[in-house]
C-alpha cells in the first residue's frame, strides 16, 4: 500500500496536477462519494471481511470520527447526521457482539445491558437532527432509523419488525440492492413468518452480487430451519460457512449447521 501511495504521488507530481482544498460551496457536490467511503470503512470495522477478528474497532472509530468531522463542516446536510447516527447506533453494540473468546454473538442473543448508552444517546440525537432538517430521508438516515428501532427494544422479542420492514421498503426505493432485500427478508421472517421470508430470498437468489455472500446462506439456513427443512438448512449453512470471510464466522455457521442436522429425521 505504501508503494502504491508513493507511485500515485509521483504520478501526480510529474503530471503537475494541482492540489487545492475545495471551496465550501463545492462540498455538497462531493459529499456522496465521501460519505460512501466513510461508510465502507465503518462497515469493515463493524464486520471485518478478513483477519482474525470479527470487529475492528480501530477502523470503526476512525470512521465515526470522520463522520463527526463532516457533521461539523456541513451541519445542514441531513445525510451527514444520518451517517453519524448509523455509525454510533451500530457501534453501541460492540461490547455485546462478541463473546469472551471473540466469537460472534448474534443480535437475538446479545446482552442488551452491555450496549453503550452514551453512543445510543448520541446516535439517536444525530438521527433527530437528520429528521429535523425536514428533507426526505436518504439511505444513511433510513439505516439509522432501522438501527434506532433495534435500540429502542428492551428485548429482541420487543422489536417493532413491522416498522423495520417499512423502513427497508423505503430504503429499497432510494438505494436498491440485493443486500437491502436480504436484510428485509430477515425482518419479514420476524414480522410475517418464514414463508414470506423465503419468498423474499428466492426473489434475489440468482443475483450474482450474492453469489459468494455468506450472509445469504446464513439467513436462508435460518429460514429453512423455521420451516422444519433441517437437512436442507444444514447443507445451506455449511455452504455459507465455506464462503465466510473469517474463521469465527465459519465456526458459528458450522455450529448452526450441526444443530440443524441434529433436528433432522434419521
């Protein structure tokens, strides 16, 4: 990476490309790309795609810092506050997302007393600022609103899944993607049942962007379990484990596959 940066600097220098800080009126036009980069950095910290650890707090913390800087520079941009809210609400769960040995702990199994109340308060305040600006909510604010639904539920069973489905419907309109549909299927599982969730999963099953996305198999495996299709669920979870990016996620998926196999008929 250092060599690439050095080559890029040399190329820019030889081409005499000028470097200048954009004027304030130019910032909004550049904002979307900047928010996307900060969001991607946070996501890599929230759920790492390589390495030994499922969470990389260093990356997540840096992304949160950058989001706050942006909010200070552009206080009238709702999506900046939406991104601050999203990162802080998601980061509030870090202590509960991993077990004593660093193994992943799924949302339904988390000890919510370990969620960071300061980050929850700050995240909700940022979401209120985004909504208070009176403009249509963008993808970061909508995702923050979904995280806010989870934050308000004292227990997993108390989650307002119907509201979350509605928010994913809105998100699919402003930022359509198979990952949004995958997450919507999870919400449908809890709001409308496994048949509705499986139909939603089938609708994106052949999307090439999900071809090696282990979370698709993880969700589908859970849905198949709920339908009593344990053999199929076990195979699906094993396939998902084969594409999981970290060994901790692979171990979790293999454990779930083994549990599904135990329920299967002899």
